[in-house]
């Protein structure tokens, strides 16, 4: 059908301030209107959404789809499918693939694979430095023209401040954003979890808060100097929050994200009480931190210091993840479960409204990308007709495929 009528839903679209019963009319994949019922639409495919919430499909600005090179863990098609399962219409994927997404050819390949999948739209984020080396800058204009929506060396930091400053000058001149993995590898060393009482109890090498926070502070300063928009990825510590809050007050063009696991879990989860063993599924980077960090992240999201939610969806094949803790790779799933986990933790408990959560997963992440994200995470007329229908009363069980 060329016309779809979503009828009688409770529509929540924070981009327009809509929060009430309405119909959504979509023609040829584009939103035509959101409003009171105007009667039948001849030939329309009608979806009876009475009792459901309809919202713009969620926007994911930080995921790892692994393709090319890591197809045993994820592909662009399976990542797009995971996005749809979790309510996402757009998934931006990081460049730490093999080969690295640092050329226009690879960007175009990834865009083509997304089109073939025909599910959630997958948008490549291109590398800041060639091969994620932290040394030679990429050709940003060519990458943008090929379809890159932002730039990042996520997975590793840009360790050299001079290189980062030059990258900011070049990317800022294009009006685009750097998405920053903040980590001082000399402080991380061989750490595998947050450094604190739990790591000491378990006898595992820890990663100090300063590993993240020191680079956050450095790059916020560089952003203020260059005027380049800087987006801090997967903020995990109270000290990073303090640095971001201070530089925002000073007017630096800085935004930040937080992941569902850092909002809902702590380093205590590394020890699995049921199995009596450390749990590699609780191993990610940045690591799960202490309860005071978790509470600081929630407060920062609520007061606007942190701008949006991003999953950092980072799957690994079971053969890689089911290993001794030190040897297992960092990473956790998120696309399929993010909304449900956050709804249970914050909306069902009465801490947030449904509109609060939807905003942080739709228009808020879309705004991070500037003009490129225009029209994402919105049901305004003329926007893509990507709608997620939510049954807030329905329970479901996550099972391993």
C-alpha cells in the first residue's frame, strides 16, 4: 500500500510536543500528517493502534555492526534487524571494522549493504585517522560526500593531542562532529574492569576513572579552542560528568551520551552470584563503574549535562565472549533491549515520563549530528515514516538464539 494509516495511537513525539491520541498518515514512506482522525483514507493500509504508544523510531548514534571483517559477530543486515527489533529506525555504526572505515569506497560499501538489508537504515561513521592509527588524518570531505555522518576512532582514542586538534580544525570546518572515545591507554594498561573495591576483591586489574576523565577534559578544551563540535561517547564516571558540565558552562560545543548499561548496572555485576564466577558478559569498555558513578550519570542525563542515550551495541561471537575474563573481548549487546530495560528501570518505576525516555532516544541523539540528522527522530510532516509502536503493558523474555 502506498498509504498507511496508524489509527488511534497515543502519539508521543517530543520533537513537536505531541503527547495524545492521534492518527498518523504516511504516504509513500513519508509522514503526511499527525492529528485527529479525519475519517477513512481510501485504499490505506490501516493499523489499529488503539491502546498502543506510537513514537518516532529510535535513533542509535553509537553501534558496532562489525562488517566488513567481523561477520562472525555481526553484519550490517543483522545489526539492522536487531535495530528494528528494538524499535530503531536508524543505526549509526562505528568504523572499527576490518578494514577500517577510512575510505570513501568502504563508506559506500556500507551504505549499499544497508540498502540491501532494507530494515533499519545503517549509517557509517568514518574514522578520524587512517587505520585508527591516531596519526594520519583521513580525507574528511570525501568521506562525508560518500555518506559518512560523523567521524570517530571509537574503540581506541586519538592519543596525540596535536593530531586531535588538527582533526578538530578540519572536521569543524565541514560543520561535522567528532565522536570521541576518551581513554588514556597508559592509565588503562592491562585493566579489565573498573578500579575499585570490587576489582580488589576479585583480584582483577582495574581501570581508573582518570583514564576516561583526563581525555574528556583535554578534548573539551580543544573543542572550545577550535569550535569543532565534540561528542563524548559512552560517559561512565562521575569525574567525566564534572568535566563535561564545566566545559558546557564555559560554552564549549560539547555533547555527550550515556549507555543503558552504565545507567542500570555497576561493577558488582561482574561477579555472577548465580554461577559463582566472573561474568564476561559484564565486561565492556568503558567498564561498569561504582554506584556513585551510576547515580551521577542519571543526574547528568536529567539535568542536560548528558544529552542522549546510545547503546554502544558491540556484539561478539559466543566463541570469543565465552572465555576467561582477562582474555574475553570488551562489549555488550544493546539494540534489542535498550528501550525495554530503560522503560522498566525508569518509566515503570515513575522516575521518568514516557516522553522523557522517548526524547532521549529520538530527537536528542538526532540533534547531535546537526544538519545530517535533520528530520531523524521526528514525525513532522515530510519526515521519514519510521514509527515504533509500543505496548507498555506487554512483558517479554530475552532468550539466546
